[in-house]
């Protein structure tokens, strides 16, 4: 089969379209023909060597949507009930320490197979699984957003931010989201938009809403120090404030924080790592997400096709409200 593979890191030029052996199956594994594979920031970071835990050589890619063509149960006999099933998946260590989805086929544990939403095609399904998984880890596992929480999302237009907003709405939270510009953005009706027009735009907008010192949860989906530190002024000082970060755009990884503001508000800071959930937990989430999408409760991403290298470079520069996918 053909696959996008890299044997060393440091440049997108190291990513080659190679002929490699099709994965062989062990008992309890399935072979999925990839119909679409979303391109994410972690894919770019892996190729560039930003993520130190990536092992080489490696086929890149974490998201996929496709069709099961082979499957074996734990006894090693054919699991015929899965043949022809349209499935989607993401997460765990795929693309980092095991081969990923930028290939014609990918190997998946049968126990981790999740049927994609029937209302989405492969292009849509293949573009949204990792952003939504990141949003779920952020909202559920780390921030534990609850009904009645005031939630502030920095980067609400991006793939993770927009998914997090839908998850927070589903839980009955009140949502505020930042936008670099509202000129070309149409925030959903359940998000109160904050346009970043000044260095105090966030605290000013929250104060106008009568919620100074009353924001319970801060989700930073963008990774820039200025809006992050502005947002700290809005947080509750009663010791229950939760802050989750998942990006930093400085090349050296450094991110100055107003520590006096942070500790005087007794805030908790957590980092989001998309591979912290195992295959069974990812399947449970994706099954729930598929049901919500087919039921009309959640909406998927828009899609935009582009060259692989260009998409990898572009995804490092933008918040990814438009998703890019690879079609083998």
C-alpha cells in the first residue's frame, strides 16, 4: 500500500509517499480501508520533531474514516459482522508510537471500532474526530464543566474551541468565546462573542455582562499569552476556577503567566494531551458523538481540501475552523 511516512524529523521535506507492506492482523484486530484522514496540528508537530515521544520510522496521521475490509475476533476467526462497516476513529498513540492513518489502510483493535455517523460522509467524519476528542478531554476529563458554569473559550472559532462550545452547551453551561475578528465570523447563538480589539477586551466584555470574578472555567484553545492573561482577570477567586491549556505558539514553548493573578485566585491549571484516553475510552466517546450527530444535537466541521504539506504548514498558523483532510 502507499503511505505518507517519515524516517527523520525536522522538516516537511522528510515526509515521503512510500510503498509499504499492508498491515497484517493479529487476533482481535481489524483492517480499515481509509477513505479520508483529517490533518491536525499534532501531525505537523510530529513531522517537525516538536513532540519528543514520537518514534521513528512512522506513518503519520491520527484521524480516519473508512470501511472495514478484514477483521479477526480474539480467537483469530473472521469477525464477519464488521466487514463492510463504515467506521471512524482517532487518538491514543496512533501516529506517534504506532503507524497512523495517512495510508491506504490502517490497523485498529476490533474492540475500538466505532461506526461513523450515518448522516456524515467520510470527508466530514474523517475531519472531525481528533478536534472533538480534544474538546471532550478538555470539557469532561479535565475541566469537568457542569450545568450553570460560566465558561470562557479562547479561540471559539477553531476546531477544538467550536466543539468544546457545543459540549458545554449540552451540559447547560453559559459560554463566552473569543474571536480575532467578527467581520467574517458568525458565532452560534449559544456563544456570547468577545472580539479581541484591545489588550483588555476579555475582562471588559465579561465585566459588562456583570460576571467579573465569576468565570468558572477557562479553556485556552489558541495558545497566546496576551488573551490568556487578560482572561485570568475574569476568573472566580473562590478556589474552584479551572484552567485548561492545549497550545503554545512560541517556538521555544515558553508562555509567561501572570502568576500573582493566578495564585491569588487559587486557580487550577491542567494541560490537555490528546492521547491520554485509551482505545476503549475513545470508542465510548465516538459512539456517543455519532449518536448525538445523527440525532441533530451536534454539528460537524466544514471541510477544505488542500495539498498535504500546505495543509500541515497552514494548520500551525490558524485555529482550524476549516478542516483539511487527505483522501487516499
